[in-house]
C-alpha cells in the first residue's frame, strides 16, 4: 500500500469515527435527559437542616410550606448535589428530588403551580422555596434563548407548545 492510498484510508477512518462520536454524544445526552426527567430541583434550602433524613425533611417542607398533599411513596429519593458543603456565606447546594414516575412529578408540579398563582416566592423557616426542572446545561442554554419570548407570550396570554415558533391561540 502506498502512502497516498493509506492517507485517503486514514482520512475516511477519521471522518467515520467523528460521526460515531457525534452519534454517541447524542445518545449520552438523550439518556442523561431521560434519567433527569423524573427529577425536580429544590433551590436555596439551607444546609444541615435535614438532620440526616433529607427525604422526610423535604416531604415536611412540601406539606407545610406549600400546602401540597404529598404521599410519602411518590418521592423515590432526595439528595444534595455532589459538591463540598459550602460555607455560611455561600449559596447552599441544590437539592434534587427524584419521583417514581413522570405522572407523579407532573401532578406535584400542577399542585405547586396553583400555590404560586400570586407570583410570590414562598418562604419556609427563612428559606425561599424555588422549584425547577433538572436538566443538563446544553438543554438549559437552549431554553434560555427563548426566555424573553416566553415571557412576552405569557404577558399576551398566548398559549404555545414547544419552542415559541409554534403558537396556538387561546
């Protein structure tokens, strides 16, 4: 095999492996997103208040602070993000709630949204209770691009589905 033929073969092999790498990246991102779709992030809960029983603590917060009836078996697990425990001057770590099913997660979110109709942050024992979906940074960045459009559509009372380019009139 001469050098020119070997070089052409190597270029094709690199292109093939590059396409495989891109496909694998898409699969990993999809699997990660599917694993996180049952999660909700609970932001700004003070550190060390749960006394080694985070699941029971979060269930108590949800029932007392938000007034949402929450069956104990709906929440599979709850944990803090894997970071060092911050100092008192730093923001607390995120708390991730993992539900048994997507339906239970959505049922819970509907109940919480009803509580937030007045657009005020809920406070409980000095902690602001703020919930958000758990997603990877790439997805969060894509969604962030549409934030202004979503706000404007909400102000106009326009119902939309998916990206703001797909509009349905209410």
